[in-house]
C-alpha cells in the first residue's frame, strides 16, 4: 500500500505527530481507499515512525480515523 511510487491522496495531521494517510487503489472491483495512521517523532537528530500510541494519542488516532472516514465519504458522494 505505501509503495514508493505512490503517494497518499490526502493526509490528516493532528497533534503529537499523529498523521493519517489516505491511499487510493484501483482494483478490478473499483476504487478502494485505505488509511494508515502513524506517529512521527524526533529522536536525537533522526525522525522515527511508530504505530504504537500512549495516553491522549489514542484519542487522536481515533479522531484521525474518523476524519479519514469523512474524507473518503466526501469523495464517494462526488461520484
């Protein structure tokens, strides 16, 4: 899904480094949308990515999925 040749069609950035990337994939059965949520953080001079969350980050992850769902629904309603 996160092929280097492809880029997400939309990104949602929330606090604490939480980002939701929305991917669009064409298949024989039509267009499918997938969502990837991750947390980026700086460790020393190097940026790291994690898919584990603590404390209030969990609520931000939930909100990221909700906003991603709303975005995908808005795309579908335009078609």
